[in-house]
């Protein structure tokens, strides 16, 4: 279950431990899981050390002391309650110095070994990921209630069934993260704390390219964070931490299929790690194959013309490398490399059939050098490079099956940069040292696109520089606590970014955490965030930002007949998006209920100048909310002259009316629709997050119950300054008012089971002529696992078996009148897969 990292350290309470004798690193991980404590240790420094195990009820400190007896390791309590474990004598590579603790940098701060004051951070650790039963990273993230499956870009694999206004820009059939439903571009995705190249003209970063078995944990900051990370962190940050310090090898193989038929999948992964005195290295590889799902194989897509893919077939090959090495007493080097390549195939049928072949390839590399200087000051320099290229090939056929045209497109997006950072203590306060982080960064981005069909090529680039500072002030702690103030932490951060094409921006953040009584912390934060237009959005042709014109059939203003409409394609001059973010929350760990943790957060985001494409609405001529994008002309001749003038300047023209208006539809067209990237007025979203987690024991049985829920109070949208605001929450293709995911877990000896209940609240179907209610959507996931005894020999040594059934009860998506592509389900709020069962075998070597 997701854990709130910002929760305070409660009074020490006893936990039940049942940890067998095993390598010390594994024993420390078991201790962390049983006590829900954070433990930091250098795996290389503890290599070869063992623990004699532990059984019984103990306070965490006493349990850790007994666990380390005879191992030659010691521990201390770090900042924010982190248990730091290391050898009693320094390893040879660090002779003459104290043990080198692993530095911890939490998402949401640049300062080592502290949690960002006032910030809500959720953690999905390796056990949460394994207990979910999901086979891909996008499935895992889509289960998070704070993340919206839909969005303007249709950033989910069933993009053909999406009604997102930008679904055509999901050129890779990938999946993005869309926190708060503000759009996947408003969520910053990091891998190991670093940016990666975006997908599909910058509309999202494809999480499906991240192999799930390579993930150590995922940290989700549900708060604006441009003061820390710069652009894109409007709705929050998702930081995917890949496995690094790993000793040994593990192989996993799984096979699954939908019980209704239509899709199967199999996955094979292998991770191998080596550790030595002063360093470590890990190599990981994963192969995932997913068959495609056809609309003809589901009843709620029976009206979609066959053959049409709901999900494309997908073959993903991924490689991961991570290495760490200490150099002398104070210097350390780290390197991370990731490579992923996917092959996706889908078929679509409208007037005629078309086949799409997509091959996205992503490469990431980072090199970091860290120097431990005087006191606790650390200086580091990071260099990173990331690129993604996507090759699209579309074969279209005429209605009688003859080849029509071959459409090829190549998009490339790459970025590289470097960051210099220093962090350490600056002065002492009664509650502890004040810590400061300072840094500067430089980044270059490039984007290119070639479309052979239109004989078009574009290439753009830009660079940016930034400077940032952050100060963490522990004002009140155990040494100077007073009644009503047991702990008080304040953090202040600021960042300045300067772009070569959009000027500069300044963004502050202030956070406060206050613990008035034992086990309770109140927190609040305020920040501003921004998002510079992606290069793909910025890209435009011609003096007026047009690169194309299409003539399409729209419904007339009276809604009775179809008329030809000229649609402008391109971009207006764009401004950066901006937001104001407020959060208020509490974390409660009552001493009277050991293990219980409750987190409640209220959030309020005012998102202005949001960059959007107007809805692709064939009823736009009569829609009062879209009149600012519609212009009527006195005669067809007036509009024709404007079209011909722009075509003469190199803008391409496509007649997409299929002959409905004869050979010359411009002779009848008197209306134009501006389907251009534009800055909308604003979106205001507010709501509540609730997290509950309670692990406990009854005899030899271990249980855990949990709940993660998101309630959207309102999501007021205004597409232009002259339009009236309207509430998107709880309407078709938009976030529902309430999403929740519950957990009931049981384990005993080597057997465990996890049951998740996923709830999507009922909402209003606005896709038809008359609004109608949509039923709530409830699914149940089951994961059962058996791990053989740790002292087993032969084939069962290190072996585990697991069975997973997602959507166990085979709940069908609720009916909607007009989904994307003619379907009768809402791709933004329900999955078309149905029940899927899988079996996994894992072996540690």
C-alpha cells in the first residue's frame, strides 16, 4: 500500500518480528517491512555479513540491536527517523574514515536526508509493486487514485477508443501519468531523479517504456514542485527509482491471458547484481509481449467497424545498467544507463482499413560524481542525456481493399544537460542543524519530425539555464519542545529558469510541518509552478503558425445537417502555463494503535494559461462553449480566398469530406474552426486525498488493511476568457468525483494473499444528446503467492510462485452512449480487458 513519507515519527511502539537467519541486507529489508521504518545502508559495505535472525515483539531500536548482534555492524538514528546501518569498522576503501552512509534524497527536495516539509509524498515500494500483480508500469500507475487514466492526449494504450482532443498526438500508442487530471504534460516524470525525453511531440512521457521488474520504488509528490525541478511539475512529480544495489541474481517468468479471450501476455526478466568492497553493479533485462485486443472481441465495442484494435500488440525489450564505485575516501562515482525498444501494431477501420506499425526507442544515460567535503557538505555534478525516436508507418487501403497510401513519420526528441549541486549544514538550531542546498543547471532540447506523405520536415531546439536554492529549518525538536509544539520544520525554496525562446520565470515554495502532540503532524505548503510549451507544441510552419488545413464535415449551427468546415491546424503564439498550488494536511500515527497511519490532504490548484487544443467536436458550430474558436464568413468566396492565400505560402490542404459535398467543398464552406494549440484561460481543481494503512498481527498471521482515495471537490474549466466556467469532474471522459483503492493483505509463513478493491464513482454521461447517469465501476484484484523456505535446498531454494487475477469478478465497463471510435465504454475511466489471470515463477540464484 502506498506509504506517506511525510508522516511524522511517532512514539516508539512494539512490532512483531519473525525474521529468519539470512544475509544481513535481506534481514534489514525484512525489518523495514515489518516495522514500516526507513532503513539506509551501504549494501557493498555489508556484503558477506549475516544476521542470526529475530523473533518476538520488540521496539524498533531494540529489534535492530538484536538483529545486528554478532554481525559486525552498528546503527544510528538519522534525520527524520531514518535508521542508518554500517560496519563497525570502515571498509578498506574508506580506511581511516567512518562508515559511508548511503545518502538519501527524497522526491520534493534537493537536501540530503530530510523529507520536504509540508509536502505529501506517496511511496510504492518493491513489495507494493509485487503485491499489485500488475505486469506493466502503466497498469500500476493507472491504479493510483490520484492519477487519471484519460486526458487530452488519450495517454493510454487503448488510444483508438479515447475521445481526448489530442488523441491524434499519441503517435506511439503509449501511456502517460496524469495527476489530478490536469493533463499528462503537467506531471513531471523522473527516472532516478533525472528528466527523460518526452514522447509524441511532448504531450506525455511514456511510462510503458519502463520495465516494471527493474523498479525498486516509485515516489509520487502530489504537489507543485517547480521551485525544485523547474518546468512541468504543476500537478506533481513521479520519480521512478530503479534497482541499483543488488547482490545475487533473480529470474522471473510469467504468462497471463484474458478469460474472455482476445489478449495474452508473457514476460521474462532477469536481474543480476554484484557487490564488492566500495562498489556495486547491476544488470537487468526484460522482455514483455502483449497480444492485441480487437473491438470485435468485446460486446461494448461491437458497433466499432471491424477490424479495429482496442489495444495494439506490444513487444517491449528493456536493458538496465547501474554502477556505483567509491574512489578513495571522499569521492564516489555512479552511472545509470537504460535502453527500451517497443514494437506496436494496430489496425483501424473507418471508411476504409488502415494498419499502423510503431517503433519507439528510448535511451537514457547519466553519470554522477559526488565529493564528501568538510563536515557533512557534499558537492556533486550530474551529467545526463536522453533521447526517444518513434518511427510510425501507416498503410491505408481503399474501401475495396486496394492499397491507397503509405504514410511514414519519424519523430525524434532528445535532451542533455548537467547540474552542479552543493548541500550541507550551515548553522545549528536548538532542534538540529539548518541545511542548505544550492545549485545551477543547464539543459538543451531538440525536436524534429519528418512526414514523407506531406513532404514536411521541421527541426527546433532550445536551451535553458537555472539556479536554485533550498533551506530546511528544524525550528523545534525534542531538545526544545514545548506544550503544543513537539516539532516544527520549515522549508523555503526558490528557482530561477531562463529559456532561450520563452524568457525567464521565478518560482518559490514554502512548506511547514508542525507536530502539536505525539503521533500527529499538521502540514501545509504553498508554491507556484510553470510549464513552458514543449517544442512539439511550439513547432509551427509559416508566419501565422499554420502547417495544415483540412476540410471536414461538421454539423450545421442548427444541428440538422452536415456542412463543410475549414479547420486550421497549427499553433498560436504560446505563453508558458502557470499555477498556484496550496496543500493542507495531517499525518496521524496514534501511539494507542501501533502501526496505524492516516494521511489526509486538501489540495487547491489554480492553473492558468493552460495550453490546449480545442475539443475536436463536429458540433462546434452550435456549441456555445466553443464559439471563440469558430468564425463564420459572409460567403464561400471570402473563405476560399483566405485558404488559397495560405496554400500559396506552402500550407498543405487536405479534403477529408469523402466526396459528401462534391468535388469542390470550398464552394459551400462558410465557417472555419481554429484547431490550434492555444492558451486557454484557466482550470481550478481542488479536492482531498485520504490514505490509511494498518499492519497488525494475530498470532502467526500477519494482516494489513489500507485505503488510498482521491475526492475531487470541483474542476472548473474555462476554455477562453469569454466562456463561462463549467465543472468537468464527474462527467464523461473526465475524472470522476471519487476514486479509491482498498487493500486487505494476509500472510503466514511463506504463503500470502493480497486483495485490492478498485472503486470509480458514478458520473454523468454527457456524450449523447441527453445526459444520463453512468454506474459506478468496481473491480477486485487478487494476488496469491507462496515463497519456499529460506533454508530450502535444490530447485526450491529462492523459489516463489504467484497467481494473479485482475478484475477477478470480470466486471464490464459501464455503458456510455458514444465512446471513442463508436464504442460504448469510457476509455478514460474503465478498462476493456475484463478478467485477466496470470501465473508467475520467480527464482533467486
